[in-house]
C-alpha cells in the first residue's frame, strides 16, 4: 500500500484473520518506523489503521560564539562581548542566499550571554531569546530545527564593538562570511542535520580612539614641556606614562607619534598603545591607540 498526497492508502479486501504490517519507506521529512505492528480483520467489517511518523529534525542547538577579532574571548578596554544580537530566520523550504522569500516562516532574535567557561555564546533557547516566534521543539521539549533553510545575521554589535567588518566562520575555522549566512537542514537517514554544522564563531572589531592635550601655565598661558601624566584604562587597569613635548602638547594619534615607535616608552615622542588585559592585541598604527572604555588622566 502506498499513501497519496493526503496520507491515505486505498482500501483492500482481506480475509478475516490477523495481519502484520511494517513501513517500508518513510515519506520525505519523516523517520522510518521499522517496527512490526498487527491488526485483526473481522468478517463483514471495515478496519481502519491510523499510523503516525516522527518528523526528522536537528536537535543539536545552534551555538554562536561571539569573539573579539584580535583577542578572541578576551575583552579589550571597557567593552563587552555580552548582549550581541543575532537574527535567526527559518524558512519552510530549500533556498539559497539569492532566493530567500521576503517573509520567513519563523524569526528569532537571540543574544550572547557569558558562560562559566568565559565564552560569550548565543543559543536557540529561552535564556538567550530577545524576541520572536515560539521555538520548534521535539517530543522531549528540546529546541530543534525541522527540514528547511535558516539564515543567521548579527544585527546588533555588543557594547564597544562595530558591525562593520564582522564575519562568521562555521565551526570557528575556514571561510570568513560577511553579512547573512544561509544554510539548509536536510535529511540524513532518520535524522536531519544543518549543512556545515551547528556551531559558529562571529568576530567583531573593537572600537578604538585617541586623545590629545595641551599643558599650559594658568598665570601666563605659557605652554609647559616635559610634564608627565599617567593614563589608565579603568576596565583593565592597564596604565602608561606620557609626557608633553617642548610645546606642551601630546597626542596619542599614530599620525603624531606612531604607536609602534618605542611603544609606551613614556617619552614625549614615544608611541602609546593599550592592548587587552593579557596584552594579546598587537600594535596597529592604522587604528586608535585606545580601545573603547573609560580612562583616567592623572598629572
């Protein structure tokens, strides 16, 4: 017997007695039920069978690890990798990035939270959910993804970071994908799986800036040279000495003194560079000397 589009098979005539049946081929998107079941046919009566199949789904949760593009899980300055937001959309059908429907079947916005391991992770669960539709769940209540297509896109950078230049890597390695990532959940035997895998790493760049100052005598407005100041990042405690030049001036901009020039030497013409708490952010003359955050300046 073969079911039609409505899931019904045609009636057949059988002699009275006990019969056994087993599913030979599951319909697309469902797991094969290989168990053997029985039923009884009584003379002069109709016997109707109601048979159910379990839809295949991917119960492995999507896990998005948010990292600093320079330092990984180490946060720079006064920034934070918590509360980055990702919009995850599910489409009931198979699509690619070029033909996604205008309206998704379901949409979820999830955010990153800090785990005991020190990682900042967003998962399809209620702890990370910011807004959106109900999740799909299997019989045990676990969030899952049915066959179809999903897209993942970072839509809000965490504090101190920029969406510009952000990129996603499947499994944390390989191709750097910018913008929206699209993948399909396909059937694999009695299971389903997200092509490429369920774990992702998304890297953002820290916002950086500079400052400048002029030291003057309040009585005569003369500029004061060789005056030391201590600059401290309140978020990490990282601290350095700077000095004014012969004109009473200092600038942390690389165009004035390259960050890489005798970095943090403390002289008027030495470069300034704030890294991360563990010093893993390498000196880069193309960006600001100081990562996002609050600083103190002490003469």
